[in-house]
C-alpha cells in the first residue's frame, strides 16, 4: 500500500545496481533544464527587463548525491565498492525509492563522477558520491 502523508526521509534510499548504498545518511536527486533565451533587439519585453525563453531544444540534466557513514561492513555498495565503480568508469543503474508498494520512484543510469571520503578527529568517518545521469530519468510505481 502506498505511503500516505509526508514520506519519512529515512525510507528514501539510493540504489545502485539493485542494492541500497550502505550506511547512507542523505540522498538528493537534482534535475534541471536549460532553455534557449530569445533575447533580441525587437523584443518588447527586453525594455521591461524580463527575458523570454523557448521550450524547444531544451537540454535536461540530473545528478544523484548520496552521503553516508564510512563503513566497509555493509553488504552492498560500500565506499570501497563505490571506489571500484568510480575507478572503472562503470555505468550503473540507479534508483531513488522507498521500495514501498504503490510509491513512485525515479530511475536511470549514470556514472559516479565525484567520490569523497572524510575523517575528522573524534567524529564518524563519512563518504559522499555524485552520480551524473546519462540518459533519461524515468518515473514509475513500485
């Protein structure tokens, strides 16, 4: 049964190649698109300071960001495994989902383009990874 009300952020996970990224603490799917500006000297709107855009030919981009606790005990997608995916330029299938039946999820494929490991004195070691989406982001229902 689909989640009702606000989804608890703990339930929203990033999956890479079918498995949740281990010990994740946060995740973000960012999408944007670029429009062509139609600024020209005969445009009446130019004098008012407002721009106009055309929607044809727009380019869409997306990235997935995930942060977590550095721990090599995870069953899947530990920082060491994320490094191997990054180092080998492996295209991965990703999914942002609660895995609750009836909830919508987003998916696609991409490459890990950024990977950081952080350790501060007397604090938990952490990692962060960015997946640049290659191709289309799709929406479906669990």
